[in-house]
C-alpha cells in the first residue's frame, strides 16, 4: 500500500511540474532598453582609489611618528 501511495504522489508531482513548465511559455522576454546615456556608474573609482591611497599613506606616516 505504501509503494502505491508513493507512485501516486510522484505522478501528481510530475504532472504539476509539467503544467508549470508549459505555463511559462516559449517566447523569450523582450530585450531591455539601453541604459541612459552619460550616466557612468564607475565614474569616481580612480579618484576614490587615489584618495584612499593618500589617506592610508598619511595614517602610516602618523603611526610611525607616534612610536
């Protein structure tokens, strides 16, 4: 009796998964619009790296003078 219940449960799951796969459709989504022009995301990375290096160097020099 237990094996028959497992087979019925597996069959129901198979049918439900198949229905979900068919319901998704086969058409790909439309392409995304291009990003807005002139809006760089990484515009200040180099400036931030330079400021970070200068700040770190300053901290190293101050810590060496204190010891």
